[in-house]
C-alpha cells in the first residue's frame, strides 16, 4: 500500500469515526437519595366478609396519589449526545436534571384483619397513571432541554400493617406498575420496552381519629419510561415520606 493510498484512507476514515462518536447517545440516569415523597390515599370498603384462613376482611375501592421530584447532574464527554424532547446537545457539556414524577391509581382493594396477630394485610389491583416532566439545563450554555410523558398501565400491590399501639402501626407497602405484566418473565422488564415502575414505602401510621391516618417514613421509586426517540431514561428516587389516608 502506497503512502498516498494510506493517507487517503485515513482522511476518509477519520470523519466517519468522528460521525460515529458524535452519535453516541447517552442515557439519562437520575439517582437522588433526598427526594421528598407526598402521598394521599382514600379507601372505601363498604363490604365486610370472613375468611377462615385470614379472619375478618373488607373490600371496596381505593384511590392513591403520590408525587416526588429528583435532581441529578451529568457530564457529557466529547462525542456524547443527549436527546430530550426532540432536541439534542453534544458534549463536552455539564447538564443539570430535574424530574417531577407523579403516580396515581384507582383500584379494587381488599383488607384482611388477622385474628391471631395484630396485623392487617392489604391487596389491590387496578389502573394506574404515571407522569413525569424532565428539565435539563445545560450549565455551560444558555440552553434548556424539556420533555414530559404520561402513561397508563396495570397496577397492583400489597401492604402489611402491624399494630404497635391502639392508634399507631408500622406499615410497609409495595406498588408495581407495568404496561406488560409478563415482561419480567421475558427479561424485558425495566429495559424501556414498556413503562415499568416499582414503588416501596416504610412508614409509621398514626390515627388521631378512626377515619383519618397520618403517615410518615421513607419511600423509594424506580421508574423506566417506555423508550422514545430521545435518550433512554432511568429514574431512581428515594427519600422521606409524608402521607395522609382517609377511610370511608
């Protein structure tokens, strides 16, 4: 191979390589350990029943709304691209993200009041909605990227309350939302093929009156929205929880 041929091939290859590097889309990972969670839940259980294994129970419907927000900073190196809301920015840049996330569901709900233990077991299944809005500020330039998305999916979960005193309990709750309930078995869960969310709560529950409960503790959320043409998103938020529950 002559020197001129080698130089020509190098001249052609370098722009192609640079183009490949420029198209290296970077995922957006927001990992915040100080995200505040606010939750409101209304439960209406008009029917009572008796289960031989679990004891007395009741069932009806429940509505839950949870809101949280997370912050995260991200560096873009040379050749990396971030795409949000149909707009893109290439590195080197410094990006500051803020994500506001809300979740709500309307579901069938059942509660078993265990006779042998000072405990109550909740289960629920219904329709859930998850919404996020993302704002990404380019701190090294006057440029802002914004995106939002609302998805609907099947939601299900359970909770366990253990009574500590007459009006005080310890509670754990888990909520799973997914657009494909079988995705876990095919290893597509949390891969952006569909919107998937998991939320957990650990809280102390205090009932000043019979129909109202105040909740405080710790919550966490993992949300992977369905992948669009933008950069893949992965929200992992956790922090203090404040909640209110109304019983009818």
